[in-house]
């Protein structure tokens, strides 16, 4: 699995403030606005060009406007945490955590699920069919396709990311709780003494 793709959870695209929402964009924004706090378990399936599937399981915490914790617990521990200012990317397989500023991640979709400033996503074309929304954009040499299924109550069933039709990552949410009480401690990361720290904020 290309773990770098997991970081898409924190990214957004360059925006233009003078654009107008399409009907599909308005409807998607209205549904996402219903999410303030969210907790869910999920199953992640990575599908490559040969249709081979790698499955992982994890948990997801969201607390608007910009707190996020993405945790893969099986088969290898992997965390991506936003404390509102910084991004912590912990990979247990290499016993390392990378730290960067949240503001540095604005080039791949997905951030709009937990960031109120939906205007950052004006660069996307948005289409709707019932509860399915498709966001697409050409980013450099990459064609990015993001699909999300969210109902009128703001409950997300699944979402997926596809890049150049070569690799697809699908997330199916289960045991989802909307507006749960979530401790701020969920969005902090304190590395153990033996963990290698790569602090990109200093570079």
C-alpha cells in the first residue's frame, strides 16, 4: 500500500473566492455542514491495477473546524493526526513520526469533510446522483477522482479516492456516531522515547 496516499485526508486544493457554487456543490456543502463531531470504524480497501486487494481496519475521529485523527490498527499501526496546526504521521512499521504544518497540505482532496471553509475546493468539478457525489480535477499530471456517499442527515456511508485509474482506495464506514463527545486528547500525539522524529517544520 502506498501509505503516502493516506495523507490525502488532510489535503485541499487551491481556491478562487469569486466562483459560485454549483447546485451539486451547494448540496454537498449543506450535507457536510451537518457534521460537527464524528466517530466511526472503517474498513480500507486498496485496489491496484491488477485488481489485487489489500484490506486494513481502523478508526476515525473528526472534530470541526480542523481536528482529525485517522488510525489504522490492523495489520500495521498507522496514524495521521491534526491538532489544528500540525500534522503528525506515525508509521509503526518504521517506528517513525513525521511532523509538518497543516497549512502545507493543500494539494489533494478530502480535507473538506472536516474543514468548514468549503471554498478551498472550488477547483473541483462536482456532480451528484442521489446520495453519491463525484469530485474530479486534473492536478498536474494526475487525474484525481473522489467519490463520497453521504445522506441528507450528514451520515457518510463510504468514500473513495482514485488516481489516474491506477489505484483506488475505498473506505467503508461502520458503527458511525454523529455528534459524539470527543476528548481533545484524541488529537494529540506524544511519541515514545524510541520513536524516530522527523520534524519537517524546521526545514
